[in-house]
C-alpha cells in the first residue's frame, strides 16, 4: 500500500490487518521506553492546513515512537502567507526528502492531489467533509477492544452528519466489518442522497437508543455551516443531545463515543463523558497505536515482520 486516502483503500481485510498491527504497537506504547527503530531514517511531514490537536499530535507521537524524523508545518509562518501555491509547497517539502506526508485540508480531494504531485506516501488526515480514514480505524479498534468485534453490532451515529468526514469514513469501515449503522439527525443535518448509503436513518433519537451497542456523537460543525441549520444549540441539545436521561436508557455495556473535540452539554452531557462506558480519551490513546500501524504499513519494507 502506497497511500491511505480513503477507507476504501483497505477494505475489511486491510482494516483487520491494521487493528492486528495496532495490538503490537499498543504493547510498545506501554513499555518504559515506548520506542522501536522500525522507521529510523524516514521523514514524516505534518502538512496541516486546518487546526488539529488529537490527529496531529497523535501522528507526531506515532512517528517518533517508530523512530522516524518528524517535520512540522505551520501555515501562519509558512510561505503560504506570501501566496505560495499548494503545489509549490508540496514540491518544496518533497525536495527535502520527505518519505510520508500526513495531510489535512479544508477542501475535499487535496490529499489525493498531493499524492499525484510527490513520490512520498500520503495519509489523509481529513479533507473537507470527505473522509478521515485513520479516525475510522481507531474507532474500529476501540470497539473491538471493548466489545470484542465490530461485526453484528448496532452503531448509532448521532449529530451533524452532513458536514462530518468522520461519519463518512466510519460508515464505510463499520459496514465493511459487518456492523449495522443507524444515522440520527435533524433533516437539516443529513447529507443529500443519504437514502443511497448502506445505513438506516431515524429522526427520533429516543427510538433507537434501546437496542444499540454504540452511540457515536458528532460535533456540531458551525464553522462549516454557511446557513442557519439549527434554531439554537440549546434546542439541538434538548432534541438531539445525549442527555443523562437518554444515556441511562442505553443497554448495559453500550459505548459512548465521540471523535473530539466535544462541545460539552451540546452533543453529550458532561456527566455522561465521565461514565466508564465513555471512550473519548480511550479513542485518543488508541489513535497513537493505530497511526503507528498505518505509518509502519506505508513505510516499512517488510511489513510481515514487525520490528518490535
């Protein structure tokens, strides 16, 4: 595998392989010195044109734990501010010997275009409302760790699905592994042509919580909304939020997930985030192991024999 631009690049077998490798790297991360020489001599560039905390830092930690050199990129202090094009920025970084570029951009399709402009391996770290494949991978890994399998589970994705690249990648990964997915959102936050997706759709959160294994909350992305799609965040929380009362109706052992950052009290009640079945910080921790696995698969010569 040269690039990871979409969950489609992996398929069910590839997702399982990443999760299997992530098990090894979880063990590495628990060592007193959490580092292996697997990618020594490789350079990984963080090419982020959008703000990020979890994704960027976990990729940086992942690369360093594999002994790769990490090159940062800040738009605010780069020549992009002088009018340099994306293509020239990529060419400049390529000339410095980058082996992999982790790309996040506000426009869909940019990581795929970057992959055409350079010889480095490219990882899509989120492109517009298109995809975020490594988030889907770490979510699958988290579910497998907690519930044993994704197959046969009922996953409810709740919230701003229209603007969510996390939802799009998650749906592909969950259904590829045999899960049933139900989308729950107000009509204004559902994407067009959702009836063609391999999911069920509900407008009533209270009718689907009783038989789900996972409820996955999504952030209301006001920064991507060019029009008023909600009366108010307070009304959204009342009708669509995972309140304490709603969370108490979840089946025993059902997981509460969220990709972060969480708007506390909007998508999920603050008290629910502190419950034992809430996995938000666990997802972050697993993100390091999963991204170690992805970088390893892309850059290591013999991926059948992990350097551990």
